[in-house]
C-alpha cells in the first residue's frame, strides 16, 4: 500500500472562533456494504469479482467479526461439528474458499492468521474500497423508502465519509443502516401463535440470546499467582452451571459463559461486557485459588476478549419471514438462493446465571432452503439484509444466525445486487420466477449450493460437446486394508446406487463368541436426507467365534439414484474389518452423538414442540472415519462421466462426480467439438470434502489439505499443446483464464490421483 508524502513545511493555524470540520471524503460505489464480518467480507468479494465497485465499511481494525482475533469464535454452519445428519453440507462459494485456504495455511486454528487471510482476499480485489475503523452514524434518504448515502467516521484518520450507491447492504449485526433508514425490524421472541411455532420460548426462558466473551490460558513453565481485580465475581462457584472446567481447552471454548439476554443487547452492550469480565475473572480466580484444580500452578491468563461475541439483537423484516416450519419441514421456495442446517439453537436469557442448560438444540432431518425474499427490507427499497439481520422469527433465527450460513446468504445478496444493477431493478423487483432462475444459475456457477437445484448448462459450451474418459470407477469392493472397528456403536456404510441396483456383498467380521449380528438396509424418508429413518430390510448373520467372511444378500431393488445404508447394529462382541481406501461420495457413519451439539444418539424432543424424533448417524473425523471393507457381487456404477454435466457439484442423491479408476495411471477427460470454440475460461470443481466443517479457529485439524482433492493436473489442446499446468492445488474451484481467448476443437484434462488409495475425482466443469 502506497502512502502519500506529507509536505515538508510545518503546519500552524491560529485561534479559530468558528467550528472546524473534519476532513471529508465522498465515495460513490455500486454497492455499499456496512459490516466487515464473514457476511460482509464474502459479499464484498463476490460482488467485486462480478465487476461491481464495492465500498466495505467495518467499524473494527480487522475483518471477520465474531470469527476475528478480537472475538475468536469458529466459523460453522450446516455441518454443525459433524454432529447432525447433514452430509456433505459445508457451505460453498467464497466462504468455502476462505475456510479451505485457512485450513491449508492454518490447520492449528490461529485466529490471527485468519485475520490475515481475510485482509489479503479483500486487498486482492481492486474493485473494493475497504474502510476499517470506520463507523456509520447517520444517513440521508431520497424519499421515504430509499437511502441516498450513509455517513461514516474513521477515528484513526479523523476522516468523515459520505458513501453513496444505488444499493446498500447492512451486515453490521445490529442493523445500524436499517435502523437509521426506518426499516421494519423486530427484537425479541414471537408468540407461538404468530407463525405456529411450538418451540417458541416463554418469557421465563427468555426472548434474546446473550453475549459471550472468550479467554485463553497458557502454561508458562513456572508458578504464576493470580490476584483477581476487585470487580471479579467471586461467588460464581455457587451457580448451578459452575461445576468443572476442561483446562485442556485453554479456557476459550466456554461458549456458555453468556450473559445479557434480559437486556437490550444493543444499548446495554457495554454493561453486558463488564458483567462478562466480572464472570471471567471470577472463573479464573476460582480455577487458580480454590484448590479444586490440580496442575494449575503454572497457568496464566494469556488473553481475555475485549469485545463480546454478540448473538442476537435486531432482526429485520423482508417480504418473507422464515419460521420454525421452514426449518423443520425443510420447506422449498421458488426463490431459494441459500441453505441452512444448524440446529434450532436457543439459549436461556439468563445465560451463565440460569439453572437451565446452556442451550437447547433441536435439529431438522436435513438441510433447508433459505429464500431470497428474506434478504431485503420490505419497506426500504434499496436495502439488502446481510448476515444475522435476515428476515426470520426468533426461533428460525436460532438456526440461521451462525456465521457460515450468514456468509452463504450474503454471497447470494451480492450476486442479486449484480442482477439488480444490470436490469435496473430494486431488490424486491428481482423476486420473480424468471429472475430467480437467472440468480440461481449465477450462484451455482460460483460454487454456491442450493438444495434441490441444479445448474442449467443448456447454454454452456459443453452442451454440444463430446465427452470421453479414460476410465470410470466402479465400486466392486473396498479392500480389507484398514483397522478393525468395534461395533460398540452401530455403524453404517453409505452406498450410492442407481436404477435397478441391489446390494449383495461380503464383509469380514471378528467375533469374541458365537452370536447373532443384526444387519439392516436403510434409506431416508425424504430424498436427499441422511437420517436413515426408513427401514428397507432386516437380516441376521450367525457369527462363529473368530475372524470370518460373511455374505449378505438383500432383495431390495432401487427405483432410482439414491444412497442406501448398510447398517451393522451395535454388538459389543463384534469387530468389523475396515478399508484404507477413500473415495469421493463414499462415507461411513455411526449411531452416536457429538457432545458439542447433542446429548444423545437419538433426538427425543418433548411432545408438542413441533420437532421430529430421529437417530443421529454421524461420521468420524479423519484420520478415523474409515469405510467398511467389503466385496460386492455386482459393482455400483454411480461414478460415471455423466455426472460432469448434471449441474451439481457435491454429493446429494448420488456422488455427482466422475471418479477415475485407481488402475488408470493417467486419468483423462477428453472434450471435443465439431467446430472450433473460442474459450476464455475453464472452471473446474474438485472435491474438498464438503462433509468436513473446517472450523476456522481453536479446534485445529489433523491435515492442511483435503485428501480427496486433486492436487495436480494438466490441460492440453488436441495437438498436445500445454495450455495450463497445476501442481499445488488445494482449492475446491479452479478458474483457468485465457487472455486472449483460445480457439480449440478439443481439450484434454489429465488428472493425477490424490493418493495411492484415493482415486482422482471431478464434480464438474464449465467452459465460457
């Protein structure tokens, strides 16, 4: 960044009887985004890449909001720590790009490094003007229902900004732009009757989610004493929830250190922060000085947050207000542009002082669509609602509020802004069936995922191309090359089948005694879900003591493409042999639960709150999570080249990927046309394991690169000329641009297998 030279002469001004004015700067943009959290950041990058001039205004010194080093909460969304039944559900597009990049550079989860990644990504986009430490405090309107410009002030350079644009996006969290502009909003919980929400809380439980403040502890290697400040709350040990602390987590995972749900979470935010400081220093006083915790003598407080992580304040009204039934019933919308999958996650308003659990989480059976009509103000005509401001009831907000979901929504807003400007429309004018199809297509091309929606490739260059591949993976077996896995929990292998395919297979089991092993074939009642709530067939295998191979033959014949689950029910006497082979779209799951998001392997809600009861079937994180070893009588053929043109770039009903055979040393995709085509860009969609949540901070990951992702590949023309070579890929989407455009009748894409036991896979490609 270049800094302008200052004059060499001294400045001297005499006494002034009037009032001096701050330095003033006017900036005109296509889109002004207020709020630089994950939502505003992803929206700014999306819009800038689409050619819009963007002004991104952030009132803090860094980007990322609750994910930044100032607050240090991990980014999560529909994957929910891999603790629900939402398979392959990580959000796509820019938020995916950021999380993949963060894991590559920062598998340890250092929040400082995430700050740098976000700043770098913004700085690389020449269409973005970034204003840090700059707070919006006022605005002017052009009439009753449109914003003309906002006023902002930067405390660090004493500059006042006038920021004008035809379109505005408020992603500020508290909704400062919407509030000042007069946009309709809500604060607090709706009654059960308004949206027929049986889970709506009563006033005793509370109507707002509170703030949380994090802290770090550190082992100094020598004794450290702690003298608490006078404002520390030293009575915390008497509270119902103040029991034990897992000091291996360095303090910072105590999300339930929460307060403020009974207060105005905007106007009382500073008071809430002080109370959280009292709580934290009281916690540390108890840990260090109560004598109840061994091995804390060398621990010190390394960091305490100064800005609380805020969960809820204003929710603004759009043309559609999402509610509990949208989430639980997985309702479909003509204007779906995003999705969610986090639980309906409500917290007691009294927070750490409550005698109730820190949260009440109830999951839907799968991911749900989020409509565009919930992403703009119903009465301020040029205002988009970004991040957690989106139009939702308090109950639905319990799910939609998490950062990855908010970021995914905001990418849709940015693309909608592009279409609005191109077509001369305001946000509500875009909410028609035809415009939504165009918006959905643009989003899907950028990597956004919209459940039950495929990219329309009719006008793509590949629609009239011939496709040949050197091989196609057929799932005939997974070698017995992995560890033995105890059936202390029921285990299921997800198997992708197509029309008329059956499951007939051999498994290797080891039993401590002669016994009966129960086996079930299941799928899900709703296509695309992975709740495994429909029993198709049951079998019993008579096991002999020792290690043996057993044959299982099911009669069920598939009527179409879907995942079936071979379920081996819990049997403490039995182990099953697993495989080291990992393949795109093949996964094992277990009937157990993740303590971060559930309390049992069966979700059993109280009667009358409108929530389904079902089992959790969740995967294990690598390096665990092995597939079963098995042999199939007839191979499954769900991995063919036709998947490349189906417009879906992750596993859903099928793997949706062309997977090459491992025996194919140099997998090739050949594309040919009858006449030469002028190509400006090729976009490739690789597998970075959408089932992995990639938490951005604190948790850490055992790997920096996803093992399924093709790392190296080459593109040549029909004459063998090398057009592009990549040797160090780790990203989901690769965009190869040609300037000037190339004219070819044939393209050959040669992939290298990611590993000896991982075949190369490609979800799809787009040529423009």
